[in-house]
C-alpha cells in the first residue's frame, strides 16, 4: 500500500513537470511569434502633440488652437509600440507663415494646412513615417491686434471720521495703463475702471493697492494693479473777505455793485490752513445777466479757489448794482 502511494505521488510530480514544460514552450513560442510579428511593418493611427511657430504677432486668436492631432503612420511593430505607449514622442510643427487669411478684413476666418508638416515630421523622425494628418486643415478666427494707453479711473467709496477729509488730490501710480486686444474693442475704451476701493472711517493718510477691473477676455491689461495714495487730514472752518470782480461788461458801460467784497466760509485742513490767501480766490458778478434778463440783483459765482479747500459758501449770494450804459 505504501508502494501504491509512492507511485501516485511520482505520477503527480511528472504531470506537473509536463505542464510546466508545456507552459514554458508556449511562452517561448508566443515570444518568438511576437518578435517575428514586430519585425513586420504596419500602418496605424497615433495621437501627436501640435506646436505652432511663426504665428502673426499682429493677430489675436479668439479661440485656442488644437493641441493634438491624429496621424496615420507606418513603421515596424517595435517602433509603433513605443509611440503608442509614449504619445509625446510624436510632435507636429505648424508654421504660421503658411496661414491663409483674408488680408482685407480686420476680423475673419483663417486656415492652415497640416499636410505641409508631414515632410518636416519625417525628417525629424526616422523610425516611423507619417502618411497623413487629421484634420488636414485647421480653421480659426482672429482679430487684428492693437495697443492703446488709457487713463485709470479709481472706483472708490470712502467715509471719513468727523472733521476728516481728503486734503489733496488722489494719486494713482500708474495713472494710465497699456491695453491690447482687437482694434474694434479698443476704439470704444476711453478709460479703465478699477475694482471698488472701499474704505470706512478714514482719519489718516495711507497707501493702498487696487486691481484693474477686467471687462473683456479679449483684452490684456498691463499692469493689472495700481497703487493709490490718499492724503487725509483734519479740517476746520475758516472765513475771509474777497474782492468781487465784474465780468462781461460792455466796453464804455460802468457798473457799481454793493457790497464790493464778499465773505466766504470754507473748510480747510490744518496742514493747509496757513496756505490760504484771498488772492487764491476769484468771486465774480456776471454783467451778462443784466442783458439776458431784467434782474434786480447779480448772483455771485466762485470762479477760482485753491484745491485744498472744500464746502465754499458766499455771503451775500447776490449784490445790488447800478449800471450806466454807454450812449
């Protein structure tokens, strides 16, 4: 019985060896078949990346150009497997000098053929040969590119602490930027707005930065951010007397006004308080109003004042007059 059991184990071991030998032979046969098959040449389709050179600098694309294309190639099995596993090995060069465009229009349809890239590809890749590229023509739309310098307008919302306000003009750096894009779009742009600058409870000077507000995907902005400087100071109320000038009086006529001086009340920052002088103001009575209508009094107007004063009020607002006309 022991001998029978030993014979059974021996037969099982021999069977396993036969299976193993058969498997090895099958693998070797398959390998040889694959090696022989890879020596043959085949035609197949692969994906290739697309690069663009010499594109017109004065033209602006509306949409993105294709970044890949399908190629029909021929080569040995060995080489084709490499390109199938690593698609980035294949690269197509599109030369923008061969773009077909309608030169008489500012915007329109353009095209470039990909078949001209086949020879270039075959010169760069010796292991496989390109037979065809799909699509054979790439269509795209473009605009004629323009450049323009435009002023920047600060979009602002400020609140101040009690008796505080701006003591000088707002400074932007830069105060204008360069924009580029389609000519037709640039023609309609007179200035560029910023994103809102919102500041509450201002009571001191400061520097800030604010981004340019983008209004179109077709427009490029440089720079995309501007600096803002604010001069903030505490204000006080002051007053002084200013002589009244007469304007538009007909030569030969004489005009007497009562009173001859006006009292003006204004707000001025403490830092600019001593700069204020009556000579910096010009208050006028317009004699043209006498001819334009039968007015009893002449209204006074503030024609000139320093930029650092605010909320100017005049007393009196009108003056009486006596006119002697030239006969």
